C-alpha cells in the first residue's frame, strides 16, 4: 500500500481534524497520489460533520476509526510523517509515541506541544490550513528533513519513557511537599 501521513486522536473539535482535511486538499495532486492521509481515532463530541467528511470516500484519505492500543505502534512506525494539529493539548501522548518510533511530527505551535516535540518536528499555526499544508509539503518532498527530524525526535522522546517520567514526578513532589 501507499506511504502515508498519520493522525491518531479523537475526532472532536479540539483536535482540529477539519483543518487537517482542509490542508490535505491544498496539497499538490502529485503528493496526494503518492501519499495517503490515514486518520485513526474514536469519535468524540460534535464529530458528526468531521466523520461525514472522513467517510466521504475520498481516495487518498483512509479513516480507520478506533485502533486498539496494541496496533498503534506498528501503524505509527509505518508512517512517513505524523500530523497532530490540536488546538489545545494537556500532554500529547500521540506525538511522543510517534517520535519514539522515529517518525517526524507536524504539530501545533501552542500549549505543551512545542516543548514535547522539541527538535523532532515542524510547528504550525493550527488555525491555518495553509501553514499545515506547507509543513506537509516540506516533509513529504524532503527525505533529508524527515530523516533529521525523525532521528532528533527519537532522541528527544527518550525523556518520556515511563521510568524517567516517574522519576521526574517523584523529584517534583519531593520539592513541592518537602
């Protein structure tokens, strides 16, 4: 099957899938012939319109719905790029998981996402389909940029391994609680 760009997350307004779809449609037809957009996620609140778009049968967009947790690593590792244009995020596990797989990330320049992604991705204004499309085009047409970001992201993601997160949390609570 074709190489793909992956989005994993709930289908709800905060996750901004509609602008991702708008951005995808702005890409050159040649890129859309070469790559698919794969969307994996359970439906959340106010998702009916977005789901209708995802299910419209557009040939280069595949909607997988909910994907079981144990299947996500393989799906993620197989992606050419991971795109996550969330309007607000508390942590953003999907981007950390993509980086751990060495997959370059395109994500929002807001909330915690720049800190989580660090050198592993490109940052966009999530409200701008044009910026999202430009970042997609840059990654999809430049294997060198993909390789550099993927490698940097894999190193950066090491800080999110559970043992490290637990240790940092313990240090934090010791500082706060004395």
